[in-house]
């Protein structure tokens, strides 16, 4: 992703492109593979990889602005942790509770034959399969 794309992503999220926010956006979006993270794990990665200092509030606010703008999806691990995902397409997850790792499952790998009708006045937004793993 070019620097211009990073700046567009920040601006489309309603964020001014400060040095810290540009670093956060580059870390999240200049990669080949999907990245799953919590705000706290992102802070640890950024601290190790960057010479910038990052306030946890800056990371939190930037991540939530990206989510609100549709650049990240949020994955709730059954009340344990909230993960964010750079893959915003419709897909499924494995969750390894021993390593706290989320692993993508391609949508085509899961076949759902029947789902219940939504309650009156509601529409189904999407269907996500979440498979817990253990050793």
C-alpha cells in the first residue's frame, strides 16, 4: 500500500495523519496476510517495531476510528477479548484458547445448509462460524 493510500485511509476514518497514526496504519495495512490483534497486543507490536512512542489511548482511538470507517472488523471472543481483523470480508474463524490466536477460515470452507429465519423486524446481517480449538 502506498503512503497516499495510508493517508486516504486515515482521512476517511476522520483522523488527522499524525506520525503515530501513520505508523499504526502502516503496521496494520502494509502487510500481505490478515492480522488479528487486540489493542494491547498491537501496542506491544508497535513498541517493538517502531521508534515512535504510542499512547494506548491513541492506539485505541485509531483502531476504533478504523473500525467505524469499515477498515477493520471486530471479533468478540465470547466475552473474553475483543480482537480486530484487517480482513473485512465475510469469513469464519478458528480460535485457539491456549495461544489466544485467531485463524481465518475461508468462507468457501464452511457449508451452512440451513439457518433460522430472523425475528420479526430484523434482517440477518451475516453468519459467522466460530470454532474453538484445544490441544
